[in-house]
């Protein structure tokens, strides 16, 4: 019955490609990093097969053991039993494939799959991989006869293919990697050459565990008072992201180019420095970010320092004064260096007489020689003031006067989802972008400075490595000290936050746990009303949601 086998394989391939869309989306959210995709698969055993077994062992048996038994004992030599076996197995294949398609299209997606040229190439490789696997399964089935195993493997192979589709996607990713590396390198070299052709343009690199995107926007606003500034919008901070905007958007009339530099692995900043060749380097912070890949904060610090190591001997390095890791990096630096932040006069530039409120922030910008000027911004939070002061120091070294800098600071606008105040009858503070322990604590302090009751909505932290529960527990203790109520998003992930709150004596009735951010937003009236303040702290991407 070879025609039945061929039909099975065709249907299985089509359903596998449809079901794989969900896993390709997760791979895209992991920036096509296969190690990150594997961590996502390991995070929850259910994700390995794309199925959430609400009913436990019985469902597992129904969808993974029964097809095997049916294939081995129902399949016979006669045409009728072969057709019955085929129909039964294809029902399982269709149900599984339909579920995965529904799981993909039936969920709320914060960042939907984008069908880029890379995704289309991946789908082509995936198609070829699936066809080869099906062919191999049919060939293998011809070598076994005991217990009807010959036919069992043949009839079961379509089901096996779709059942392991997350790993088929991973295999396709590995097979496509050499192609993608070659394409990416060509874009990289083209962007590199374009920057080299603009020697008069000043190039600035910004990195840090957090604050680099905000610092980029702040610096661009300040420098725009005097210069023509180019900077990638949003959080574009990877070699391919920067290469794309350089190749497609950078014009030769720009005075300054600001490059945000992100990292998840050792050597990532070094690669970005190789692309941009900046003359100025800024480090905004060092903290426990991406510890799943870095393992320790010390390794994070050394990776951020790759920016400073890549500067020319005539370059200038700028460090935020944090009293910790960044200060240690400042001490290591051998080229001309500056340190700035909210502190006393030992810094090259610092802020004094700080006022923070619903209006934003006001402070006196002080230089080490005693020169000063009063500045004002709509941004909230002391960490934003620290970033602004650091940017002012860079602007000073590039050639701006203090009055020009003060006017530039006025240009700074709040960045969406980064401690953004949405004023109204109820004050909403949107700090939903990529939370971290230091920023979250500052956000809670800002929330506490507002009148009325204080409500936080948060899913906690991710990518914190083995200390993730510890950081989330500490977040819970800070919430207990500053908030009147909390809505936690994700029962499993937020359990350490809840425990930290309870251990500090927080009223259990003022804690609500929900599955999604949308559900949390609907519950706000239960805890806050006009005149109160609500903080949205972090919003997990689709590959970290529990539902």
C-alpha cells in the first residue's frame, strides 16, 4: 500500500510545517540563537512536544503510547486493516497538528512572527529536512518484520515527525546556520565599509546591563541641539540589527552616530566594536542580566568592558558612577576617562539638589571645576538622572557648552515602556520594558512618591540564571515595603515574589495572581481608583509566558 504511505508523508509534512510555525516564532524571539531556543525547550518539559497535558499521565498515554500500540497490533497484511491503521494514525496526526496551529494563532501575541527573508529560508530548509526524514523512516521500516514492526514504523513515521517538530525546527536551524552566517557577514562587511567611508563622523558606543537604550535617546536629544545625529530607533543593538540600519538608513551628512551595543554572550560587544569602531565609549551599568548565558556578574562586567578595550588610544571612555562594578571598570581604564552620576564633587560631572515628582526631574548639573547650570527633564527616577548626567559629560567632551546642554536636556522625551508616566485621574507608570533588580527598585521608589494608594502589576524577572528565584523574592520584599496591593502575572514564575511579600507581613488578600497581563489590567479597579498610582513593571515576551 505504498500510495497510502505517500499520502501519509505528504499530509505529515504539511501539518509539520504548519505546526512548526509556533516553534519558529519562539526561535525568532530568541534572536535565532539555538542555545537560547534549547533553554526555552528545557524550561518546561511540555514545550518539548508543544503540548500542555492538563490531565497528566492519561493524556500522555493517549497521544504518545496509543499510536505506537495501534500501529503494531492493528496493522495487518490485508488492505482493509492497512487503511484502518492509516486512518487511525492520521487522526492522531491531524489532532496534534490542529492543536499546534490553534496554539499559535489562538494566543495573544505581543510580538508576532515576522516573515523575514531569513524565516522564509528557514522554512525552505525545514521543508527539505521534513521530506528527508519521512523518506528515511520509510526506508528504515523495510528492514523490520517482527510484531508487524515493518508496517508499524511505516504507518507511525508521520506521527513521529510531527510529535518531534520542535527538534525538527532546531535541526533545520543548525542546517541553515552556515547559509545565514555567510549572508550576515556580507551585510556586516558592507556596513563596516560604509562607516569607514565617513571618517569625519563621530562614533559613540553605549553598553550596559540596563539603561543603554534610555541613555541612547537622552544623548541623541542633547546632541541634537547642536549636531545632526543618527541613531537606530528602538532597542536595535545586535550586529545584524545595526548592520541593517547602517546600510539602509545612515546618510553621509550626519555629524554623530550613536550605536547601542547589547550582549548575551562573551565576545558580543567585541563584534559590535569591530563593526562600528567607536571613538567614544559609555558604560551605563553592570548587573545581573542574562545570567543564563553569562553565569556571573563578573563575566557580565568583563564583556561590557570589551567596548572600552576596543577604543583607540586617542579615544575617550565614560563610566556611570555606581559604587560597584562600573567603578572597578573605571579603575582598569588606561585611556582618557570620565566618571559621572548622582554623587559629590569627586566626579567629573554630577547632579546636585535633585527634585523628582510627577512633573519629572530637576537638578543642578555640576562640573568638577565648579561650573554649573540648572536643568529640567520630564523623565522620572534617579537612574534616569544618572544617565542624563553621563550623557551631558559626553556632550561636553564632544564640544557643547553648558547652556547648549541644558537646552538639549529639555528635548529629552520619555521613552515608551521605560518609567513612562501616563498622567490621568489615575497615574499610570509604564516600566514594562525589560525589568532588572536595580531599575525595579527605583521604579518602586518613584511609585511610592506619588499620592494615594500604590499598586504594582508585574511578572517578575527572567534570564537571571540560578539566582532568578532569589531576585524575585527580593523584589517581593521591596513591593511589601512600597505598595498597598500587587497583581502578579504568572502563578509559577511569581511564586517567589509572593513568598517575599508574605514573609514581610503583606496582607495576602491584597495579592492577586493572574495568567496574563490583559487579565491583570481588568483587575485594577479592585485595588486602585482615581487619585491612586499603578506601576506596570516588566512584561514578559511570548517565549516566557506561562499560558
